[in-house]
C-alpha cells in the first residue's frame, strides 16, 4: 500500500508539470506570448485535456472543413489579420467559433464565421435586414471582428482577456476580474473558482490548443495540412460592385463556375440577389476570375451606347461625374471600380450615356420596390428637389405610380 501511494505521489508532479507538453518548448511558449499568457500555462491540466481532444478531432477531420472553401477563407483571414494588430493565431478563433461555416448559426442566434450576435454586429456596422445579413459577409465581419477585438485589447490590456470578453462580454469579464482581484489567467479560468462561465473557460483553451497544435509540423504533415497558418497570404477573394437586384446564379453563369461555390462566398445575400434601392453593392468572386468578370459581365438589360472617356493624369471619378452629369456610383458600377481603387493614368472609363437620368424625362413610372429617394438618386437630383415637384407623393412608391421629374 505504501509503495502504491508513493508511486501515486510521484505521478502527481508529472500530471501537473507539463501534462504532455514540454514546458521548455520555445514554439509553444512563443504562441502563449502572442496571447500575453505566461509560459506556466502549459502546465494547466485542463488545457492538456482540450489539446488532446482537439488533436483527436483534427486527426479525423482536419483543422477545417475544406468543403466550406477553407482553402479560400484561410488565406483571406490571414491576409486581413496580417494588416491588423491581431496576432496571427487569431485565425483559430474562427475555427473554434464556426469551423469556417459561413451559414453557421448558434442556438443563441449568433451568425457567421465570427459568430456575431445581431446587436453586436450592428454596433460594428454590420447590417441585418430582409435582403442581407452582413454578419455572414466573410470580409466585412472579419474587419468588424478585428476592430472589436482590438478595442477589447485596449480596454483590458491583454489579448487573452480580449478573447474571453469576445466570448462572454466585457461586463461579465469585468465582474470576474473584480471578484478575483486579479487578471491572472490561471485564476480566471480555474473551474473550481467558477469566475467565468464554463463555455468561456473552454473557449480560451480551445483557441490556445489549436494554436499550439499548429506548431507541431509532424502532426500537420500527418493530416496533410499544406497551408501555412502563420504566414500572411494574398487574399484570393476579389470584390466587385453590382447593381440592385443582380442574381448570384447569373454571375455564376457568366463566370462558368458552380453556383454553390459562389453562394458560399456570398452567404450574406439572403435571397441570392443584391439588395434593391442600392445602385452599387459589393459581391465576392474568386480573384482568379476577376479578369473574366470584367470581360464578360454586362448589366442586365443594358441597351444603347456608352461614351468611352480616356482618363487624364490626376482626373477623378468625381470630376467625370460632374462633367457628364452622371452619378459617381453609376460610373463606378458600370466599370466595376471600388471606392478605394486607384484611378490609373490613360485608363478608359465607360460613361453610361444611355441611362434614364441623362434623358431627363418628364415622368418616371415607379418599379416594384422603388422609393422617392431611390428615384432621386437615379435621376441625379436631390430628394428635396423631387419632393417639391411631387408634394403629395409619399416616400414609399407603388408600382406604376408616376413621379414628375422634369418641368
């Protein structure tokens, strides 16, 4: 019996000191440093359990579901994270949150690869309405998550605290810190103290465990994971701007690619179409299809002629808009020019001279979904000017209703 107890006592330090990790592993210690976590956390037995669990799961299923365009989303994420102050390991937040399933929805209603609640998403500029749920917009939600996590880091001072607050809320974490009297991760995540919800304690350990797994090159080779998770890569997704009511399946046909692949890049479009009453809305396509898109895509119902304008040195879209009396967004839409795209010297720009706002008709017959504001934009006049001409017409228009445009 004494020998048994002695053996048990000797095993306890093994269980508490490293539990399968080498406490002197420089790569693992560096990962913890990126999270502002002390190297001693490698001794945490609960972290070891979750690490072992994640290793088993990844052995069977890999880090991410490749059927969900992980080979596209991971480079996109690493590219955007590299442009921020977030550590590269924050890629694993999305794997813990959603396994990169853009259509993922939690039981509490969180959505998208970053699992934003609707209220939190709206606070960070993500729109949710009948036509779009930008929590599922991979690029917009990633930028929102980066901004949110960065603000939490400024609030709490450490990255691991920002991650915990991202999961359980800054108020919940603040109360836990006050009760604990410390920000020590050992104390905050101790299940026996119960300072944080069980989900949050598991959450931070899951992110850390996946980050530690990514340092194991032998393991990565076994699961045939080729992508370098720590190296920023070029974003393989391109943004194009499409007119209202444009269908994703039409774009897929133009690009000769499977509709499901394009839909997986645009899960934020609830009805598979760009929202009405917006002259220009961003849609995502594979970057290797961008040239093909420019060559083949034409706006639905395009008729008549275009004036081709050769851009002079220093000339801007705003100047062209005033010169030809064409809305800036219409020129951008017809030429697929983004807000931040460089205006290159000697570039030819297509000016849509056949559009109705250039004809300046006396009357406009409203289409389904149009509003007085959208008609004002269409004809390049202010809403106040249109209201003066139509004092008895409400902003919500009925199909076929006539609106006075000219005198």
